[in-house]
C-alpha cells in the first residue's frame, strides 16, 4: 500500500485516482504505441523487375542472366536462385549492378545431361522487404551455336551459395569449377521468402517454392526472419496480357496469406516466345496457343478457393504458384478439349477445357473449377 499511496499523492489526491491522472497515463501509453502503429501501416514493397528469358542454352558454357530491378526505397541486393530441373535444392549467385538498374549474374556451365534449368530472382530493398519473381525455365538446344549470353570465358571458379545448414559436395547438373558456400543466418533471405520447402517439427511439408527435399524447418524460417530483420513482400508474376501480383507470403508458419501489394511483375512477354494469347484476336485453344503464362483462380465444391499462376511450356511441362499449395512443376496434355495436369507430387487433374487462347475454364473431375486468364 505505501507505493500505491505515493502514486496517488503524486497526482495530488490521497485516496482516489483522479480523471486527469488516468488521462495522462492513457496519453503516455498512446505515445509509446505510435511507432508500432506506424510500422504496421508501412507501405508495401514497390519493387519492380523485368527480365527476358534466354531462348535456349548450350551445354558446357557459363550462362549470364540479366534483370532490371528498381525500388522506390532503393535496392539493397539482387540474387539469382537456380538448379538443374529434377534436382532438389536451390543455390544462388549474387547479381551485380551493371548500371541503369540492370543486374547481371553468371551461372556455372550446365553439364551435357542437363536439359532444363529452373531459376528465379530475389531482391531486397533498403527497407529490408524481400520480393521474388515467378519461376523461369530455360531449355537446352544442342543444335544451336553458343549464344551471346554464354560467350563467357570459363576461367577460375564460380562461387555459389546455399541457405540450408549443409552444402552438397557437388552441384548436380553442372560441369564447372564450382565452390558451394553455406550462408550465415543473417543472409538467408531465400529462407524468409520460402524458397525452400518449410518442414514442421513433425517433418510435415508446408508451402515452398520450386523444390527442396531437405527443406528448412519452420523454426529456421522464424530464425532467419529475425536474423535478417527482413520480411517477405510476396511473389510477382507476369502474364502475356499484363502484370499482376500474387499472394503475399506469410513468414514464420510457411503459409500463404492473400493480401494486396504494389510490386510490379517480372515481364516475360517480350522474350519473343511463349505461344499464343497476346490479347489480340482470340484463337482456338490448342496445344500451341495454350503455351505461356496464365493467371489462375479457382473454387472447389467443398468451398475451398485458390489463386496464382501457371506457365505451360512447349515441352509439355509446366511450373505453377498456387496460394493453397505453393510452387511446383508438373506435366500437361491437351487432347481436344480434354486437359490433364499431372503434378510432380502425384496429384492428377483431368477435365474439360472450354474457351480460347485468351481465357478458358477447366472443370476437373475432382471438384475444381479453374479459370485461366492471360
């Protein structure tokens, strides 16, 4: 009681708490909470990226990739994450600023057995917001000469980095002088952005990106977010008809939460390839005109919904991002109006696709109605 009386006396009243004292305490609490409110209302990332995927690559030659990256708050770093298709874990190389917001990175030379390389870009702005691009795939063409983006002297070693606790002894799918480093927790921006499948303590898989069999634990994601001081601001994608922002990635639980964003998309529409759907006169939906990037939204008969994007490749593979499943790849076939999507995880969606090269609807035999738009 003595301390209580002292507080009351400080307010000028001995036995009751005056309204003025309560008001000043309330004002003090509000002043202390103002920075928290301001932080919570911080603007979304304004990161913009633009990239023209290479038409092809040849084996045993290094590959230079470039992307234009801008952000109103300034760009802190840019990385290119990559792996040979079919391999487990992503590694990355830093992208160097070569002027006029252009960033370039050199990938090691792919081996003769590698037919596809999957890659994406990740940027961190000066506000420590992380934005990553959609997935890209480039294909080997053994009948072509070495292109300009592979006229790189194969001298010295190439250092790549991985964000898992242990580095593999060699980089599968590449035939180059490669050194693999394990990055410290304070630089694991890819873990924060869920580029590695998140594994819970009970070893069940949560949402991830591309693929990673060893993965990162949910504890590791939280730890990396704390160590980097960074937050994931989402995935940015591009369709042939324009730019769109996919779901914002939630940090800590490995879940995807739908939210707004201001990040512009990575543009692949000016690459000179990718099939039909240029938002001009619509064409019949065929194996050719379905190729390229699509925005997807869907609903299930049990009330579930999903949104994201899917890119149909000419070799009958596809890559996707879906808000309820994360990232992945698979195979597709289109026989007349019968479209079949076979996911690498084993799920098979078969249904009737009706529409054209700009928009179509697939009603699958397992309860999903999927809307595809350019």
